[in-house]
C-alpha cells in the first residue's frame, strides 16, 4: 500500500507545508489527490491520507469538483470556523469541533470558506477498500458498490482518537510508520462504514441529537463567556432546552459531555493567548475562566501533553 500523510497548501495560499510521515506525495489543492494518484483505480486496495493545514486567519475560499472514484473523508483535528457547501447546497456554517467527520461520495462537488486556522485530515477510500471493510465487518460481501451517501457532519470520539494518533505517532522508521498509517487509515474507513450500515438500528435505540442550529447557539454562547463561570444550566438555556434534555442531546451530537467541551474550548483559547499575547500564564488562566494557575496547568497538560509554560516556549521557538 502507498499512504501519504502530509500537510498540503492550496496554490497561492499562505501555508507552510509540514511533513507528518515519511511519504513524499503532496496534495496540490484542497481535497485533491496528488498527480501520482489522479487516475486512481476503484480497485485500489489502500487508503490515501493527506493533511490540509492553514495557520493564518484571513478568509480563504476553496473548491473541489469531486474525486472521480474515491470517497473523501474529512476529519477535523482541531476546532475551526467555516462555511461548507456540498453538492451546491450549504451544509453548515459555523464552528466545527475537533473530531468532526464529513464524507463526500465520488463526483460530488464541494466548496468551503475557512474563516480561522484549520487542521484537517483527508482520507481517500476506493471502492475496493470500502468493499473489504464491509466484508470484514459483516462477514459477507456487499451486493453492489458501496456509497456512503450521508454528507452531514458528525462527531465520533473514536475517529477523533484515530486521527490524532495518525498525527502524533512517529517512530522514525519509515517502513513502520507506513504500516501504521495504512492500518489506522483502514480503521477510520471501517468505522465510517460501520456507522452507515448500523445507523438505522442505532437511531431506533437512541433519542435525537442536538440540531445544528442549537449547536451554533451553544458555540456562540460559550465562546463569548469563556472568562466567566459557566454552568450546565447556562449552556442549556443558550440552546433553549432544559438541562436534562440538553446534556443528552449535546453528547449524542458531539460525543462529549458539555463540561468536557467547555474545557476544550478554554484550552484552545488559552493556546491562542499564549501564542499571540504577552500575558503571563496566570493572566491567561483567568482570561480563560480558570480560577487558579495550578488547576489551569493540570487541565492544560491533560489536553495538550505539556504545561502552558513549556508549550509556549516550544511554540515560540518553532516560529
């Protein structure tokens, strides 16, 4: 198999490519396969993986007219603000959380306007890959070509963890990294196939997820009050629901408890302040709703893997 895992710029965009694994392929444009794979066969048995990273904040519009034979799976590695159009219709406008997944079938045109920094994995799955995943999951071949036809954005914590694993796990051994990338790429596609073909049974057992318009209200409220004490009742009220109904619907929609989501947003805001301001760590903690520096440091390290001070030093050195 030949998997690629790279950061790829849109021509003319102010983006610095960064290598994630040992492969040499690059994505010339957003969601666009490298020229080496432009005539990709529906019978290709590997998953091609690429990464779209944009660090600047000026709006950028991108368009893709649809891949001829592969499904494209987009997996957000961090929160981002964007407008996304699928098949000529607006699918969403607002902020997506890390772990959000969107699947586009072959030959479907898509476009987006990114209004913030963004970090997304794109996985290109051939019909052969989908068929093999289906047969492995259900122990029987699928009768026809598999079309993952639901384009709506969903969040799956398992897919979030798999995507993050692709980004951070590097051994220095090119052959081992290649095998790991292929294995995790197949695991992501298999999870997507399983979600589609078990969706009807799952929906019958579970209640409704929080609608996107209510989610947008929640995101706007949380972002506007990050420095304040926010309770579950406050977040639920912003969505127009009681605490009981809100918590269950929010978790179905995002895979997160409201408190966990709030902590993630506070840490993401803290990273922005640490990188783009001269505030000391204590002031950043207060600006992000933490009432003590030790608590802030503990939560920051749980999400980021380093203390705020060490993370800031390394981030500044990398610039």
